[in-house]
């Protein structure tokens, strides 16, 4: 049985996978490590790859975690990549993100706005009910702002132009953080947003199990 490593998204953690039943699969959630000063995403991925001790694993990456998984696949051999609500390369990200990165505008955004759960964050993440609001609120409260700020900058300045091998992409057609317009998805979740591992978990679970 293949070892599976899961990378959660930016601003969220493994709690967004609580509704997905991996059954008897050998799954390990990777905790984020603190980035070094001015560290690139590639360098960060190399460092965090040291926590992967099994050869030829399967990597599952949600959102930013998917981008990290893509970078890790450049430095270690992996059996396959499963990306959820993520991007395979910089061209699948909204142009406005890359523009902000090029103009170095990301650093002008106040960090504290990332800590508040409100109607705007609910809409952006695709929150559907009160329990999801509470989950997002708790997750944002626990988010490390320095890590969040660093990661936002790395997303906006991501250089990867290639599509990794053995990659399977699950994406929601209502994702507002990474809109599906430029995304070449292998599986499209109808009415799926950026929080779909929580509110579309059964559909995503079935796809993951079929791929593994």
C-alpha cells in the first residue's frame, strides 16, 4: 500500500479533511514549517520534503498545499499527485495575482485582514452553513500571520510553468479563490468552492479512493 502525504491549504489545516474518510489508507498530514526569511517556494518545498520518509509516495495537496506538492515532486520521486482546488502551474492562477506579485503589491496588504471570518471570507471560501462559518473562524484564528503573508507572496510570484507528471486535478466550478476559467481539471465538482473538502466531501472522497 502506498504512503499518502496530505498538504492542507493556506489559512486552513487538516480539519478541512475531517469529513473525508480515508478508510484503511496509510495517510499522514504534513504540518507546515516556518519559512526562512525571503525563502522561495522551491527552497521551502525542498526543506519540507525532508519530512517525507517513504519512497515514491502519493501526495495530496489542497490549494496552496497543492502548489507545495508540485514543487516537492521536482525534488523527490512521487507515484502521483492529487491536487484539490489548487493550480498545477502559474498560468492556472488568476492574472491579478501575478500582477500583484510583479508589482510587489502583496506586501502592502495588512496582515490582520487574514484573521477575520466575515461575510466576505464566507463568500470567497464558499461557506454554506453556520457550522462551516465556525470552522473557518477557528481556523483563521489559529493561522500564523507571518506564514500566511509569506505564502501569499510566494503564490503571487510562483514561477512554475510546467504540468507535473501523474497529476490529477480536482476543482470546483464555483471556486472564487482559484476560478476554474484557466484550470484544466480532470474532475470538476459541481457547485464546489474553495471549502469543498468540507461541504462536497463525499464526492471528493470517492474520486480520491478511485485514484488510489
